[in-house]
C-alpha cells in the first residue's frame, strides 16, 4: 500500500483513543483494586491521576502501533490527552453532544475500513469526508464548551480562582452529588 492508502486512519485512531479513555473514565475506579495507601494517595492528589491517564494513553498507542516512532506516539498521546481535558472541562450539554459525535465518528471509521477492504473507494471517500466534518464539529464543541465552562467557573470562583484546579480538577466537586464510580446520586 502506498503512503496515502488506508492502512490505519490517524483520525480514527485518535477518536478511538479519546473514546476509550472516556469509556474507561465512566467504568469503575481502578483505585478500588489497589492497596489502601495507593487509594488514599490517588484520592487526595489530582496530578498523579492525570499522569496515570497520560501514561495509559501512551502505553495503549505504543502497544497497538506496531513499532512506530515513539515520538509520534508521544505526540498522539498529547493530542488525545488535550481532547480529554477539553471534554472533561466542558459543560454537560457540550460533553453529551461531543460524546455522541465521537460515537458517530468511530462508527464512520469502522465503515471506512469495511468499505476500503471491499475496494469501494467512492463510498470510502464520502465516509472520510463525513468523518472529517464530524471531527471538526467535535473539536468546535469541545473548545466552545470548555471556554463557556471556564468563563462560568471563573465568575463563580472569582475570589479563590485556580487555573490548575480548573485544568486538573479537584478531589471533591463543589456540588458533589455522585458517590464514586457507579455510585448512587445523593442529594
């Protein structure tokens, strides 16, 4: 296959990485399967959590890349992590809309692969265009959603604003209403 041929769509891989990360986040907390000291450390410190997220992304890319350039895997990890931060720092309507579009983009990627293998290049071309438009829409939703949420949070927390808390989160949300992974909402 030539350089421009479909062997492994970077857009599909990137969206798959973000999608996988979000699904993992909504799964169960991994810390519950570790020792008590590790649980306490991860519960009380946000930066190590983010470091673990980044390492997990890098490992997944490196593991599935088939020996590609480690710097490229590092760059792809950074892009996926940045998209994850934008997603996790967007207001709920923007997060739901972008997640829905990520699902659609992922399915488009699967159809692209399906039709490429069968040699239907006209369908592949149309699906790639649809996937590109979807990716642009996802990016726009994430940037706008994050910007609006940032403005809202800065206004609500003007007296004790912390950009680091906004980026990395806090160990407890101001309006904590969900208990742990799979927890039951409490009021």
